[in-house]
C-alpha cells in the first residue's frame, strides 16, 4: 500500500484523473475526486481546506523542525568552562552567572510580565543619544529631478538647516508634523514576539518542495503530509523523514 | 587627544572605550581612545563568541583559541548568546575575561575595566530581564567605569553620509537591514533613533541557513549533524542567491536528476562536489565541478593506497538554502521574505519618512556577503517600491564590522559619549531599575 497521494492538477484542466501539480497553489473547487478510493476521497472532502492549510499535527511538526533549525545550543551538550575564572563579586552577579535558563524561559517570562502589567506608553525623548532635532514646517521646495546619493537630506547638516522635505517629491509627501514624529520616536519597543514580519492574509500560496531532493513537491505523502517530487523519492522519504517531526 | 585630567574624578571620562558589538557568532571589539580621528575597520578584532569542545583531542577552546584548533570534526559549541541576546553569563563572562582582561595573555585587547568605558551593543527587542542581568554584570562583576548599552545597528547612523563629511551628527533618515547570524532585522532610524514600532524581524539568519544545509546534507548524503563548523564553511564557500524567483525555478530544473526513465543531466555550472577535509592531511575542504563518476564512489570503494576523498555533492542546496531569506515559507516559516518585510516596515511610517528611508537603505551583517544577495534584494525591492520613489540601497563596505565602526565613531566623540554614558557610582546609588529606564530613554527622576 503506497502512502503517496498524487495531487490533482491545479491548472484549469477540467478532465478528471491524475496529473502532477505544476507548481504551487491548490484550488479545492477544481479538486477531482478519485471514485476508486472512497476513503481518501472522504478525507479530502472533509478537509476541503486550501492546500496551504495544514492539520494541527503538521503545524506542530513544522514548528518543531523550525525550532530545531533555529536553536543556538544543544541541550544535550555540556561544555564546562575551562581554567580559572574571576569569582562572582556580588550576590546578584553570582545568581546571574549560575543561571542555567535558556532563551525560551526568558521570553516566556517576558510575555507573562507583559500580560500582568502592560508597559506604560511614556514619552521617551529626554535623554536620547541623538542631539536635539528641529523640524522645519516651511512648505516643501521643488525636489531635484533625479535625487542621487548626494541629495540634501542624506547629508548631515546642523539640525536648524534641515528641511526633511527638501529633496522629497512634494506631491508625494505631506509634511510631517512634529507631534506625529514625537509619537513615533517615543513609542516603546515591541516585545520580541511582536517584532516578526508576519505574513499578511491572502498572500501568494507557499511553494512546495520535495522533502527528499528539494525539487518541486508535486506529490503529497498521505502519512505525514510532506511533498515529494515523484515516485523516485518516495522510498527515500519513507525511510528517512516521514513522520520524523510529528 | 583631550587633556587627560584626573581619571579618578567623577567629572572626567576615562580616556578609552571598549567598543563591543557582542554578536551571537562573533565578538567585534576594539579599544577606542577619546578623540581618535583615524577610525577604520582595522581597529576591530573579530573573535568567536563561543566555547568549543572537541571530543577528539579532548580540548576546550575559548573564543580566539579556536584559531589554534586543527580538527573541527564533531566540534561542539557552547554559545552564550541565544536568539541574539546574552543568556548564559557563565560562558560570556569566561569569554570576556579571556579576550579582554587576562593580564597574562600576550595577544588581543587588554584593559582594566575600572579605567575603561564600555559601549555594548544589543539586539532590538531584548527581554528587559536580560537587559537587567547584563547591566548588573557589567557594573557589579566587571566594574566598568562607565557604560552605555544600546541597539547595535542604530549606531550605523554615526557613519558620515558622505566620506568627507565632517559632521558628527547622526544621519537623518537611514534604513538599516541587519542580516546576521541570529536573525534578520529591519531598523528605520531617524537621527540615529530607532522607530521601534516599525522594526521588523525575520527568523532567518546565518545560523538557520547553516543548520538547514546541515539537515539537507545529512538527509541526502552523509550524517553530518555533528559537523556544524564544516557545514558553515561549506555554506560560505558555495551558496549563492538566485537573481529572481523565476531564475530560482530554472535553477531547480537544471539541478534535478529527472524521473526514472527520463534522467536529466545535471547542470555542471551549478552542481559542485565539495571535497571534505579529513582533518589529517587537510583542515579545510574545497569545491570543484561535479564529477558523477567520482561522487558515486563511497569510501569503501576507494583504493586503500593513494589519496582517498569524501565528496559532498551540492546542487539545489547552493541556492535553495539562502533563498530562505527571500521565501521563509519554503520551509514553513510564516513570515514575509526580506523585500516584503522591508515594505511592511516602511509602510508603517508617514510618507515623508518612508521616502527618506527608501532613499538611504544600508545593509549590514554577514549574510549580505552571499553572492547575488544584494542584486536580488535590490531587484525584488525595485519591483515593490512605487515607481515615483527613489530607491538607493547599498551594502556596507565591511558588513560584519560596520556596526562596530559606527559605535567606534560615537565612542571617539567625548561630547556625544558624555551624553549617554552612566558611571558606576551613579549606578551604585540608583540601581538597575533606574539604569534600565535611562537606557530606554524614559523618565529617570
Ligand atoms: Zn524528489
Ligand atoms: Zn511522509
């Protein structure tokens, strides 16, 4: 019993039957049902999700794999500090030096603290490193036609001389108000978790690759949901990574 | 040089600053005298930020000692920095002591912290509890005379916008892309100040790329899961970024073995064989054009006499690994690629700033050295930036040391440095909570 599923063609071919998916994307409305395999057909109908939507098990598997790829230290490895080192000088220092916590513990604690007490959105300008700035409110002057790297706003000038709009197409950029800029500059940092460039909804479908050889993943493994390029990589996939991260 | 004065008095600064860009992979460090005017990349020393242990020679290597290692096989690493933040102070302390304090050592930087300022960089969005740990260690354990901690890439604003500019003020609009070992961050800076709400981060960094190549090679060829050092070396030697998503697809075709009964020829301009080092005759490997006959030979089939070699064939791995910077979703990371993430970041800014940022994009960090990276980033960005915007993007001359040099420029200017440094007596009196608020630019009453 093979554990591979040939995906229905995502191109607009109306004839039923199996072909390889060209590349990515999956339109459920065009999914033909193989009448000879009712179990699979039922599973497919039940799912009826876009091809980029994954089961909870698959999502867990992917998250575990990414965590593994992103890991800095192997927890199984214990490397002792060699030689003599300066002893801790204060109780604080001793506690910090002896801590065996990993980054995930700190990030979890940070999130928990944020839930308890949301960070006060206080203005933060007084002791910033940069010297004081002064914004011009004069109307923008006509821009250079082809501003180059030497254009005015890139040259550090005494702050009084800077017009932030000097070399900016006046039609494009409405003047920047001082209060707007102050609000931007005084906004507190995001938490680590908030800082990621999350995907917007409705983006292009994810590209799918063969789990074994890295070519386009045109066929889906029924056991684990991974893609393979064809029957050529089926055996290799099943004997290596199938269900590894599940 | 400014007049020296009394170094012990509270009103004068120590005359030198240890500028330390404390990366997860390497420390970038150098001592900068106050008022120095001939700052250059040369002043920066790059040393591994790790303690490595070899199960073969049973030796432990601390930071720069790694240069004495002759067998990188199965070398295990302990890294004090995780996800870009200093987490393990036992290890970081040992490395700092080894690299900066050891008075018996003959090489490297040596300083007495009690007579030295410390300018220390951190990654953006650092958990406040880790910042607190860091501040306490700097003052209570190392006892630096004065100290400033800030988000490293922001210091790139102190580079002159033009080579001969005499201004000491930070550049007004600057968009820094920092693609480093731990991750990739996008930092819009206004007059050197980070616009926090528009900062964006990608999980993909050099570490993830190396680990991905290690995973792929282990799956397809040999188990190399313990060979992180080697795989990093291979990644640096062979990887390249495809010029476009379309070209990526073409490369994928040209490096595919084909189907049973429809074998294809691998494109010899892409597919390579990496000759693995044996750590007896050779410490480093090298790449050469793919030879199908040779790569089929397994070790057992090779002659007992004469040279034996282990080959790692590299096809789509060469460009599919760094492609993650442009398509994190290729392995299921639900994040934008770098060009889209840049647009996401500047899209949060008012129009005037958006225009200014896109006209002054500077890329730092080691991943920007991957051949083809800058060309792809620029061409993908051009396709996303509206036609009426001026886009100017460049890579720093030395993208690894550039942030350090920016920090050194700040450290060399006593009047700027004075504004930001906190001295130990003040810390002892007011404590770490006060210090954290001061470095965050908040209320310090
Ligand atoms: Zn395959
Ligand atoms: Zn499977």
